[in-house]
C-alpha cells in the first residue's frame, strides 16, 4: 500500500493505532462499500477468540454494510489466515485483497 490513496493510508493508521492502544496481537481496519471505516483488535477471551479482521467484519455487518472495498491487518504474521480472507470475501461478495502491515 505504498502508492495508495489517503483513504487506504487511513486504514493502515487505524489498524496500527488500534493494535498499539489495546496491546493486541493484531489490529485491523476495513472500509465498506459506503466508505465507512471499522477498526478493531484481536479478541482473546477464554470463551471467545476472534481475529481483528473478523471483529471488523462483524461490526460492518451489524452496521448494515453490504460490501467491503479494502482491508488492512497490522500484525507480525506473514500471511492472512484463510478464515480472515473468507470473512472479508463473504461480506464483499468476491475477492478483496487483505493487506498485511507490520
């Protein structure tokens, strides 16, 4: 995302800030097809484990989003988990690249 729009850079900033603020394993941000953004951190409770991107997708769905334009995960991982990519695809209705940032 080096040659990206200001809106895409905003996603990177939101994901990074969310991860840092919560000291979570990862932070994520997505932009829905209406231009709204959602940022979240990993949820790791004894009874509930969700990746940051899964939380973002859940927030978007709960807000009535009908699609996803872009997604960013701020993490130390070297690849996007298939469950995360699938969650984004499910909401987007097709492939949307999930960008990793560290």
